[in-house]
C-alpha cells in the first residue's frame, strides 16, 4: 500500500512538472513571436494590442476597468438582490427590522453597483478628448 502511495506522489509530481514546463515553453514561444512583431517598424497600436491579446489571452483593461472595480460591482449586485429579498421576506412576515435591514442593504448595494460607472464617467470627463 505504501508503494502505491509513493508511486502516486511521484506520478503527480512528474505530471505537474511537465505541465509547468509546457506552459513555460508556450510563454517563451509567444514572447519570441511578440518580439519579432515588435521589430517591425510599421506596426501600429491596434495591431500590437491584437497580437498581445492573441498571444496571452488577456485583454488590456480599458476605461478604468480593473479587477477591483469588477469585484465592487459583483458585491454590489449581490447586496442589492439579497437586500431586496430580505426586505420582501420582512414585509411578508411583518418584521420591521428585517424590512429595514433589507432596504439598507439594497441601497448600499445600489450604491456599489453604480460606483464603478460613476467613476468611469468622471474619469472620462476629466480627460480632454
């Protein structure tokens, strides 16, 4: 039984090592392709962004969209709908505390949902176009 456990651990290690090495080779190949493309003097910004997105699979954040703002937006949506649900349940069972808690959570959630959009709009108005 111990031999099977040791063999399983060794197999898992070799498999993990091969996966990491393959990813490193792919990253290195993509970097070489990007370097080759950058050596072309006729490349424009849109082509560079397209190449980067194709090689890395990631898109550059635009208009102030960051993972942090996406997190705030998702927490706001959750708070908004949970608050509405709690307010409805409080209204059904005539529980004033639950109703008020739901209303407060809904208002806070609505604020969190609109915050990233308001910041993006303020940033767009601040920058000269």
